[in-house]
C-alpha cells in the first residue's frame, strides 16, 4: 500500500441487536477516488458515519494518515483534514450561499486564506458565485449539492467523504457533479465516494468496494468491476 490516507480495519457496528457492519475493512490511497457501492440498506451511510465519528463501532479501528481516530469526536476529525458531504445535502436553508461556505471554514482562523478558499470554490462552482447572496433554500437540488460540496472544501480537507451526491438530481446535474468530483481529485484531494449510481461511480473511481448486507463482498480496480458480470447484473442493470 503506497500511501494510505484512510484505513478501516474490521469495523463492527450494531443498532441494538442488529449487526449493521460485519468486519468491514478497506483502505483509500492518497490522491485516489475510491467508490463504495451497494444496494439500499447495505450499510454504506453507516460506514461513512462511523468513519466520521458520528457512530461508534463496537470493535475495529479507523486510521487517518496513520493516526488512530476510532475514538476521536466528530468535530475534531474535521480539523484533522476530513470533510463529509452528507446525504441529502443538509445546507442551512435560511442562510446565504456565502454564509454557508463560511461555516465550512469554522476550523480555520486565517481570514486571508479563508477568502482565497472562497474564491477557489467560486472558480470550481461558478453558479454559486452568481448566487452568493441568495438564501440556500432558494437553490435547486443540484445547486444545493454544489453548495454542500463547496462548504466541505472550505475546510481545506485532505480527504472528502461524499454520501450519495447524485441522489434526486437531473441527469444533467449528475454529469456536472461527477465532473466536479474529477476536478477535485485533480486538485489533489482524496475522495471516498458512496454512491447508488454504480455506473457513474465506477467510471470515475480508481478503486472500488462492493458492500452487501454490511460486509465487503467484492473489491478491485473500478474499471475491472465496471466490466465484471456479477457487478453488471446486480448494480448496473445489465
């Protein structure tokens, strides 16, 4: 493993007596886009919530840049270089686009650097620049997804975790969101992508894992999984 940014080792998570994750292990190398695909209820969001500290595993370990963060509170994980774009976008609908972005930089102190990051976000998302004074609740679903991504990037993360970024978006916006993810990778940010649109996810990812009922069922290069007969039948509608 060349340069591992994130490593998950034998994570088990329970909701009461239900075992939601079973010995889940995988890793994300620096500079990669890694996709985690699977059906609804497979445990994808639970995995992300466990990595970001929103859920605590019953057993297992999580390492970020070689540091054990298994017991680290969620708010401290952000300042260690991890940002999370949650499912359903969760923008602050009554605040302006600009204020939403500023909230993304809450762990940072240097005002000049925050202003530079804001300009970088506006360069990546020109539509947000046009709407910087609008309240977030007046944006379309696709624009809100862009805002959620921009807000996460304001913390200057070394790794970005994204939960179902294409959910509920028109095909045009889906294409735009995925091309932005590719751009984020080119800018040097590592991405862990949870996505039901397996076709799209596998087409931009370097490596991928298939989660089935709380366990990793398959893994490999994304290009190989894209052409794998079992994956095609189960997730690509082939």
